[in-house]
């Protein structure tokens, strides 16, 4: 089962840096969930830094940013500290959220097929409804596009 745009996102609770995150506790705020393949890799580092740098503008627009990958909380804590990220990172090693948002794909890496997270971002409105999704994201310009969508919502 995966979620479609303009459908409510089922409530979830997930382990994250700084404590658990429950979607229903974010009601009243917009939420940007960005799924990324792996901590400390070039594309994921760049994307996270761009979210960090624009974070004040996202907050001003009433949105919370949440990163999601299959990395452990320990890996996330180190990644968050190293990049000075002001937002939480969800650890999803069992792929519960990955399955809910249908972001696990077969990808080619060094000529081999591997199962991994397709870089994707989801915009959830203040009532918990999925309003926009970006899949197979290329990092350059992506965070700017999301900010525009958040400000327009």
C-alpha cells in the first residue's frame, strides 16, 4: 500500500534523532519528508546541507523538515552533528516508512542491481494530507523547488 497525492497520510511513529516522531503530533504544521539513500554520501550530504541552509525559510512558511533513511540512529546522530542539521532524521531500518511511501527501488550501482531508497520528497499539509511528491530527485535546485511549493500551500 502506498499513499497517493491528496490522500491523508496514515499516522506513524518512528525513531528519530532527538526522540520519536509521530505524524499526528505535527498537525497544524506542514511537513516535508525527504527520503535519501545514505548518510555521509555526496548527494545526501549536499541535499541535507541545502535543507539546513533554507531551514529558517521553511520554518517561516510553517513547515517542519524531516529526513528519512535506513541508517541507524547512531549514524544519523553523527551525520546530524557533522552537518549541524537543525531538524530530525528518522531511522527506518525495517523500511516501514519506505514501504508506506513506496521509495524502495532496484537501482544500478557500479554495474550491479541493488535495492535502495530512491531519493524522494513528500509535502504533507497541516491536516496530514499528502499534497505533493517528488520522486527520482536530482539534488541541484530540488530544495528550492520544495520551498516554493511549501510557501504556495
